[in-house]
């Protein structure tokens, strides 16, 4: 008798598996063909965006300095000098006494170009937009590197607005 129960169990199990398979096939065939579905960008090779890399992107003119600290310090000074020489306090912000920090984020691409600009922090009254406008004027950077290869690096810059 035990063999009979085993055979019945096997038949029932097989029947359920076949039922499951045949109920799933129509659903799968109703989906779009794979070649019409765009592949998500994060599956493409070489499109990773890093926050920190071995050699961070550098503002032009500082790439030849010896130590990493000297290079980073020079890069930050030159970049801020450029930005603060171009920035104009928005009239609406000045009239309303708006002060604070605006922050803009962007990506330094593998070739050093800048892309994907966005306002991360905005005290209002046009400060964020002015920060964005000026950051878009910056020249291409020396790209960041990871394991000796240029990589995409996410970067952000805070700029302080204060009425003197």
C-alpha cells in the first residue's frame, strides 16, 4: 500500500507543476519582447558614478601639484575664486534679506565635462538658480580616477549668500 500512496503523490505533484507552468506561459508571452525594453543604465559597463575615488576631480591648473592635499587645496581655492568672481546676489534676495547656503550638485564625467546639474539646497529668492547658473559656467575639470582609470564622480559645491 505505501507504494500506491507514493505514486499518487508523485502524480499529484507532477500535475500541479504542469498546471503552474501552463498558467505562467500565457503571462510571459503577453510581455513585450526583450529587444523593445530599454536596459536600465546601471547595467551598462562604465557608467557607475562614484562619490569618493582615489584621485578626485581637479579644477584645471592644479593637476601638476605633488601631493593630494596640495592638489585638492589648490583646486578648491581656484574653483571658489572663479565662482565668487562670477556670482551676483539676486536682487530679490538682497531686497528681502535672504541669506544662507545654496548647494549645487553635478557629475564630473570621464572626459572632465560637467553634467547632470541640480540644486541640492536653496535658501530661496533666486539664490539656488544663481548658484546653478554660475556653476554651469565652470570649465571642464581634470577627471577623477579609480585604479588609474577615469571615472564619473558626483560633486557638490556649497556657496554662501550673505548681505554685508
